[in-house]
C-alpha cells in the first residue's frame, strides 16, 4: 500500500514539473506588449547662445606712483574712498643718497666761496670805476661775475634742497613738492597695497615704480571674459550680452560686445579668445571690481515656432524622423521624415513634417504593459 502511494506521489510530482516547464516555455515565447509615451509638438521661443566666463572690472584702473624714492610718512586715503584729480594721496619722506648729498653740500660751499670772492672784486673795482680809473666795460665784467656767482649759489641751494626734501628751496613749505603724492585721475580708491613706513621706489627707466594706490571710475564697468575657438567665429562686435553676476542673485545686466581678440591663448589644451563688453549700468547700481560673471551671448533665435524635444528625434543616416502614433489601442506608429531648424541643445525647431496635433513617440520611454 505504501509502495503504491509513493509511486502515485512521484508520478504527480513528475507531471507537475512537466506542466510547469511547459508553462514556463510558453510564457517565455510570448511576445511582450510594450507601451510608449507620446507627446505633441509645442510652440516656443528657441534661443541659441554661448556662455563666456570672466569677471566685471573697471574700464580703466590707474596706478598712482611716487615721483621720488623714500619712505611713506603718511597716507591720506583708504580703499572705497572717492578722490578727485590732484587730491593728496600720500606723503613720502626722502632718504637722501649719501654720495649725492655730500656732492651737493660741497658744490654749495664752493659756490659760496666763489660768490664771496666775486663780491669782493666787485666792491673793489666799483670804487676804482667811480674814480674813473677803469672803463665801464671793464667794470661790467666784474658785475657779471658777481651775478653769475650769486646764481650758482642759488642753483647749488636748490640742488641740495631737492636731494634733502624733494623740492626747490623756494618751494619748501608751499606744498609744491614731489614728496606729496597726488591722484592723477578722479574715481574710487580700489586698493592701497602699502603701509606707512614702507619703502617706495619712483618710476624710472629700469623700474616700474611702487604703486601707492589704484584708482578707477566705478561708473564705467566692462565684462572681460574668454570664448572658446569653436564659438568665436559665430560672434561679432555689437552683439547683445546678458550678464549674470555670481554675487548678485536674481538680477541680470545688459552689455554690448565691443572687442574680440584677434589672437587666441591656449588654456588647458583649448584655445581661448578674450572678449570685452560694455555694461549698461542703471543709475544707483554699484558693482564691485573683479566680481565673477557669466555672459550669455545670443547667436540666433526663433520666436513662437513649432518645436519638439530633441530626444524625440531618430536618425536614418543623415535624415531625421519621428514616429507618429496612428492608433492608440494597441499602439501603432508610422515613420514621418521631418525638416529641422534651430536647436538650443534641448529643444529643436520643426520646419516641415509635423502639425501641432500629431502625437510623437518618445523612443526613450519604453514600458512593458
């Protein structure tokens, strides 16, 4: 009895396994039903643009440098302060060159000795001239020598004053001295890179000189950035730019492209071309120098045109096409060749081949039913 029961149970198991295998093979061989998302074309504005990265800077920054070498004795400005042309910026105390100072002092001593001798000769010959013992022309020679000696003394004193104090003797105390550093233009002080007590060098043939302060007109700002070589051929002077400043959220600034560099510079393996654009700042708007910014340059645009998502397009070699739904249940599609226009990389204009009522298959939306 038990043997018959086990035999029956084994037969049932084998039948169940066989039936399950048949069902698995049948289910696997069935073609799965796939559904696709469909969309309709839409009207939109398409703007093709390129982005240039850079910064906002003043159109002109002026570096103020001293006329003499020495030590900064006093500073009269600080960053952020407005100055006008000829306003006092700093005072420099001259540290005289020992050799030049010694030479000037010796020149003055010699000039005074010669002047004293010339005065003595003049007085002696004046008395002789008044007695009629020498001619007027001879007397005038001594008078000329006296005047020349006085002039030499004055020149030596001026030379010594310039070496010691940076100004002629007559100008000392009047403010007309090159130890006073004045602003050469009007604007805002952007930077004062030195401190009181620092040594400064005057600008000369061999040295650019020490910058005491940098001044710029903050009402005249420009965008300075770089464009890749693949885009530079598509832009031209006069194009409008839309500027976004990283430090100022939810606000854009209009600018006009005014310069494209004729020469590119290699950066990280790519050739970059410098561009400059003039900002149109509204009254009361203040931008700080060297704000980082991005400029959107509009290369081309289409307004209110029929468009689709570029991801809905398919390609047969170079021919773009879409699949248009002809039946909803079950879904059926037909190929439709289209003519495309401007693209911004996401949306593309459809010039020919579709209407706004067509339902287009999204080839990336396959879902099993």
